[in-house]
């Protein structure tokens, strides 16, 4: 199964279909798809992952090679080349993400090319086989990852060679030393070169690892130590349905509204620990242990505005005004609340009866604190005396 090389899946085999293209004294077949003569070969490469930026490998191709300019100016044969190469990958997290499905790369290497007679070719003219070339291949490629287990690849490689004789022609206009014939009049200076189109599939020799067995391979797993049996997303991280940062398997409140601050258990924060989360709490600083209503505010049973835990008169009738202690107002401070006080303006310190009025022992209408004869019925005009 074809996969990309990674730190966990290092070694792979490439199978390639190759189109060889000559460039030399007879002319150029580079990127020339109009000519009827196609020189096709097969290729095999062994590739290993070296780092996020580099792969290295050994490549070989074998097949037809030649060129036809005219009936008399042509050659054909077979070519076998072997090269050691390196790929520089652009999806190395410096240029492109290493998780990118598209992986452009450049290649460079060194190798050897050997030429032979192709029995299926015309007897003459044929390729000159008398020398093995030293080659320097350079190229560009593009790999597309269809899935975790399959990739396809295209690469174009241009090969510089150390020879100028295999096409029966020598640059510089000298006589062909192999056949004693004149050089081709349209010779090109320099050694012959050739290009190759490689269309391939990459086969992995060792499957990628999945250390935590969550179904996401280690090279793609951003949470490689997920506990066994925990549901994960496409990145291998535990599912977090409400997106609060606490995975579902640890989240005691898995449906928290988006954007809320949560505690370690995944529940909305409750700073005063009153059981009402902060985002709903209208009284977020309630003292610990105080009973609260569904708004998070301390209970106020008699609805007088003083919470029960501060209310010294918790059963005050609803309509009454109260002081800071939650008790009905007693404006004159005589101990009888205003709503029941028949004498609401009694001077301070005066003893009063149950109705809040000053005591009048002799019942003459003059309160004791003004009555000069408090034990004898008298008249107001005589200060309570007869």
C-alpha cells in the first residue's frame, strides 16, 4: 500500500513508468510529445526517510533509448542507469505543512548509465555501446497523498552525462571514431544529455505506527498518548464536543455553552461555590455556605431586601419598611415598631406600654414622665396633680 515516508514509516519502493528523451547532436526530444517514436522504460527506486526535509534513495531505470531525426540520422538501443539521489521536500513544516496532501520536491544525485543493443530495433543505425557514462541527475517532482495508505507521484529528471558518442555523433565536427564517418553537420557542442518523465506509485515496506491504538497514525497524531478506548477526532485528540478544552471523557458538563470559562471538570466556573455558575450568577460574591436562589443571590424569605443570613427579623410582613437588620422601623427607638406604635414620636428613653405610648400610671392623661403626681389622678393643667 502506497504511503508517504515519515519518521514512523521510513522505507518505501517506487514503481515508475518512464519516458526517455534524448538531447544531443541530432536534435532534442526534451518535452517533445509530437514525435511518433516514444522510448519507454520501467523504473524501480528504494527510498528512505532521513528527516522532515530529506529523503534519500537508490533509483534504476531500464528500457529503450534513441532518437529519429531522419531515415539516415537516427539511432536506437537500450539504456540502463543507476543513481543515488536525495529529495528535498517542501512539506517539511518550514515551507508547507507536513500534513499537506501535496508534496513538491526537488532531487539531485550521481550515478552511472550503460548502453546496449536493443534486439527489437533496426540493425542500423544503432546505439554505440562502448562506454559507461557518469551521470548527474537533477529534477523536480510532485507527490499527491490520496489517503494515508496511497500516493501517486510525477517527477521530471534531467541527466547530464560524461559522453558524446552513443548517438554515433561527436560534437566539434570531428570524424566518428567508431564508424569513420563524418560528424553530423548540425552537431551540438558538449556532451549528450537525456531527460526522463517518471510516473509512479510509492509502496511502503513497513506500516506506520499507531502507539496509542486510536486509529490515527503517530505521524498524524497530535495527541499520541490518548488513553485506550477514548473517542478521538481526525487529529488523534480526545473528542471535546463543547470545545471548552476538557475532553468528553473527563468532562462532567459536556454541553457547556461555547465560550464560557470552565473548571478542571469542564463545568462552568462558580467562583463563590454557591451552585450557580458565574455566567448565571447575579450575586457572584455570596459568602460560602449561604443559601441562594436560582439567580445565585442569598435567600430573602420576607422579601424586605435584607438576605436571611443578615436578617434579624426574617418574618417581617412584606409591606413594612425595615432597617439594615431587616427589622421593622422604630423611629423613636422605644422598642415598638412604627407600624404598631400609637405614639411614634415618644422622646428617647421614655418607658412606653405595648402600644408605644408613655406609661400613665394614674390614668389621668398625663404620662408619668410629665406627671408631678403620677400616683394621683389629676389634671393636665396642674401637671397631673389634683
